[in-house]
C-alpha cells in the first residue's frame, strides 16, 4: 500500500490531503453543525420572547382588567332603563321641555336584531330655533349613550326663524331586558354642558327675508326704511329717512345713525350695519 | 355641530341641513356596512365668495372630506341679490375629525 502511494504523483497526493479534510468539514457543517446552530438561534429567540412576555405580563393583566371593566360598562349601557322603549319617549319629552323644544309624540319604530343586539329606530319630529335643537341633541347624546343619530334633517320653516328637525334615532339594547330601575330626569350620569355654538345658520340676516320668489316683493322685514335725501354739513349732516330728519348719533327704530355721505346713510344696531342708499334703497351688510 | 359652527360666518345661512349615517347593524345575511356618514346643506349667501370660504373651511377646519359645492342661481330681489348654494360631503371618521362620538354628527 505504502509502495503504491509512493508511486503516486506527489501533486495528486497533496491535492488528496487537502480535498479529503475539506469534504469532511463541509459534510459535517451541512449535516451537523448548521442544524445545531440554527436550533440554538431559535432557542435564543424563543427565550428572549418568553422573557419579554413574562415582563409584559403585569401590564397585560392590567389592560385586560381595564377592558373587562369597559366591556361591563358598555354592557350596562345596553341595559340602561332610560333607553327602554317604554321609557325613552318620556325622557326625550322631558329633555325637550327643558330646552323649550316642541316635540311631536314619539313611538318606537322598526326593530332589527343582530347577534344579540337589538336596534330600535325612533322617528322623531321636533321644532325650535336651531341653538335649542342643538342643545337638546347634545343632552340626548349625554343621557342616552347607547343611542345614535342615523338621520337628522333640519329645515327652516318659511318666514320664521324656527327650524323643524326630523330625526331618526337608533337605540341599541340587549333583547328582552325589562327595565329594573325607575326612570327620571337626572337619575343617571352627569349631563355634559350644552355645546357653545356661535352661529344660528337658520337665522337670516336683517333685511333679507327672501321666501318670496324672484321678481316678487320680499315679505316685510322688521325695519325697511327708505332714504329720501341727505343734507351734507359735516358733523351736522342730516338724513331724511322715511320723511323724518335724523342727525348723526340720533336713533331711529333702535338703529343709530353713524355716518352720512353722498347718497348714503349708515345705521348700526347690535353690531350690524345697515346701509341705506338713495340709488339702491337697502342693502344688507354683514 | 361644533366644527360646522366654526366654519360658518354671517354672510350665509341654511335652508336645510341633512346628516345621514349608514345603519350599524346589517340586515340578516349581509355583512356589516362600513361606518360612513354624510352631510348635505342647502342655503343662501349674500356673496358667492362667502360660499367658497365656507366650503374651504368645512374641509380645512370642519368635518368634511372634499366638500362638493354646487352654486345655484342668483336671485335678484328688489333691494338685494342672493346666491343659492348646496354643499354635500362625506364626513371624516370621528378620530380624524376630532369628534366626540362616532354615532353623532
């Protein structure tokens, strides 16, 4: 054997000496070392994530307890006696009376049941100035948290500042849960303060009553003066309004005359300016 | 209501305001509908520029996503002129709009 090896080319022998250990090392890495290394990496990752989960356990327990409480509170809302179909109209009417909202009689409408939740739709019709309706809705929102507005249509009544509200209110309850507590205004929760709104968008500006069709004379406004003439004399200027002479600073029908210029007299009331023009009799100015 | 109030000024007023929301509970056999609400307004303004400002304010500070503004006819009265308008839009999700409750406008 040794004689045969001695007869081999030394170069082949050197190559064999390098190649055989390399092949053994490669086979060992693929079959043994790499799977073992991967298994170790997996074990390290598992260990880290387990430690992290253990560290987060108290926080998760607290979160779970908070969610259970929240679910209980929501569940109680679904059982709120005030939102029962026998009691809700009474509550809505008492809130309407508080806010001086005129309310037509309310009757429960169609019921829809889905996975243990019952939705009852109420068709409600009310009328009042817009700010009162908004305050009333805010109270409904606060007092009946298991209700939601599905549809609300505000329409201004012609020639008045009153607004009609057609409301479709959906109330969510557990099916067949009779009320257990007596109903009454102020028996549950705290009422949020009414929203502070700064505009009544259904109130038309003074001097722009416009329910008449174009081309037709508009219905009479509260004060529709006609400027017939001006007498310019500096601070002593005078305006002839509805055949009445008015000096700067004087008041006519609650409107104070603030300035007179060519063809024009400017009155002011409650921060609103009313410009009378001999060429264009009256023009509303914001 | 409050974002709408913030977008208003005194140069326009409404004849009608309509808020509508999809029903939350699905009809039997159907999937729950997406929570979506819409607002449409119809009114008059003393100046067309005021309507544009209002529509911009509805999108910027108010509850609307891309309000669609439809200017109406200008009506000429004996003493003034009014522009009719209508605006409609989809309402932002409550969190995005900063509203207090998803169920209320």
